[in-house]
């Protein structure tokens, strides 16, 4: 417990005691004033009779004496209450200062508690970073093996795919962090569009794209592949499986892929040859 919290609690206890003492005196003051008022009213009722009756005058005087006694006693009690009222005012002023100091103290304690939490988060992040590092090594190795095969000596052919592979880890991490943190009302990334809401939702399509880009040349090299057909590029095609394909290029593509169907409908691709051997056998 902080020092200012202790002072605030002690001051509140003292203030409670003082208010209790004052309340008892205030009740006695109220009683004395009430009795004084009753005697004043009783005396006033005798005013007419007292003008003609000596006994009534003496009785009226008695009421006034009692009224004066009660008022004097109320004044006496007020003298007793005065230092208590002053003590209450001082205690309330001190309490307001202690409350403000305690508020500062509480925030300081809260801030101090954040450092151990930060250290705990650091320990939690490191194993994740190690796992990501291992995964990145494998992605980089796959890219180093795949991209030269896909490029066939033409870096322009794989420029888009190379860019996607270079940034896929960064984009995937940001995407899942943005989604997960937003779920818990923490927005690090605002106003940015993301490809997906999960790490694998970004990485998996890029990996599939690289695999498809590798498969583009398999059938063209004379190796039959199920579910694919040989096509000739009628126009330059940019971005198909991350590739930049040129007019006249012969490629192997999945016949049921939506993007391939779209390119065929646009007249950018024409089918050549027959369906692959394995495709015919599967039918």
C-alpha cells in the first residue's frame, strides 16, 4: 500500500470520527433551539393576559427565562462545535490533497507494473520469432531453387513473383497481427487493406502461385501433367501465377483454373495439342 493511500485512509477515519462528534453536538444544539422556540411561543400566547394578570406576567417571564437559557446553552454548544468544525474543514482539505496524491501514486504503480509485463511479452515473442525464422529459411530456400527454374534466364518473367516472395512473410505477419489485435481492440494498423486475416491466408496462396508457376513449364518440356493443357500466349499476359508471359510462349496451365478460363475467354490464350496422357486415362 502506498504512503498516500495510507494517509488518505487515516484521514478518512479521522474525518468520520470528527463528523460523528459534531453530529452529536449538532443534535443537542437543535434540541436547545427547538426548546427555546417552544418557550418563546408559550410566552407570546400569554402576552394579552399578562397585561392584566400579575401571575400570568410571572409565568410569561418564566418562559422567557427558559428560552434564554436554551439559547445560551445552544451558544455554549456552538463554542464546543467550533473547533470540531475547523478540524473537519482542515481534514477535508487535507483529504482532497491525499486523494489527488493517491491518484498519482496509483498511476505510478500501474506504470511500474507494466515493465514486468513487457519482459514477459519479450519472452513470449522470442520463441515465435525463432519459429518464424525457421519458416522463413525454408521459404527462402524454396524461392532460391524455384525462381531460377521459372525465370529461365529472364528475370523479367518472374519479377512479380519475386516481389511477392520477398515480402510474403512481412505481409502475412502484418495481416494476422492486424486481425488478431483488432479483435481485442488494439489497432496498430489502421486504414490498410490486407489480403487475408491470417498468416497462412497470405502465405499459402503465394506458395501455390510459385508451385503453379513451376508447373507452367513442365508440360511444355514434354512431361504430361494431369488436369493441364498446353496453351499458346496470343498476347502478352502479366501476373498469371506471378509470371509475365510473352506472345507466342507455350505454357502448361490448369484447364479448370478461373484465371485461365478468363484469359481464354478474353482470347489471350489458345489451346494447342491434345489433353495430356494422364488426363485422358483419368477420364
